[in-house]
């Protein structure tokens, strides 16, 4: 059994999902802890942030998280090209996976991994499209469990059906028995309002 818990402020909107593999998953953009029940001292801290432009904010972001720095930084809307994002290298982190913008000025997702972890990138680019579904994925091999992490972004004006179909195809590609799957990101659906997107 895997527990994923997040500690957020009182005004955070939290999404709870119950699955057979996970006792609790919460998502509110704060730190997540993936705890191995066989070894409670082994945990993985994941932080997601819609940064709205990463280029001049990485130092401020890390300072705001200090001293409890996460193991993995999941970033949406970095607004950078591939060349630009490769020039950003936070101390003690490696650029793990990314989807970069080419024709638009905004968007893009990436993940930074603490250098003590080994990982492999999962190529899901064929399922992605700027504005509609921007995503990247990687796999971590911990001592006793395999974890796949996917970071996603959908623009408010993105085609929601394309997003759903693409995400389904990504999940079919990455999911295997024994893999613990974590999805984080910003899909721009207001769950406080009734909408057809919410119902889907």
C-alpha cells in the first residue's frame, strides 16, 4: 500500500482520489509524500507549481521551499523553449523531463529531479499538442517500488476532448502492473462550478 499525503494551507482546494494501490491521494500544489509502507522512513516529496514563467523565478521558488526542499519539482507553464530550459539548472537538481513550447508564448511543463535519484524519461511527445495537452513523464526506481510521475498542463482554451483522449493514451502507455502512478499539473477546470468538463 502507498500513501500519498499533502500538507497545504486551510484555504487550499484538495482533490481526493481513492484507488486500489493508494490509500489516499491529495492534490493541492503543495508537497506530496509517497511513503513505502514496508519502510516508513523511505519517502518521496513532490512539489507542483504553475510558475507562469520559470526563467527568473527558480531561485525564488527554491528559497520559498527551503529548508524542506522536495525531491521532485513538477512545473507547469514554464514558458521556455528547449534551449532556454536546458540553461536553467538549479543546484542539486537535474532536468528530468520536459515538454517545451515552439509556436506559442506560454505553456510547457517540466520536472526537476534531485541528483541522488536515478530515473528514466518516458517519451510521450506523440500524444501531446501545445495548448491542448502538454505533458512529460519519467520513471523512478526506488529501493522497493517503481514510480511513474506525469506532469500535465491544459490551457483554459484547450480542447478538453483532445486532452482526455491524449491523457488516456499516455496512461495506456505508461501503466504496468507494479507501477505506482502519480499525476500532477494544471488542467484548468473549475471544480467549484458545474460544467461538462467537470462531469467528464
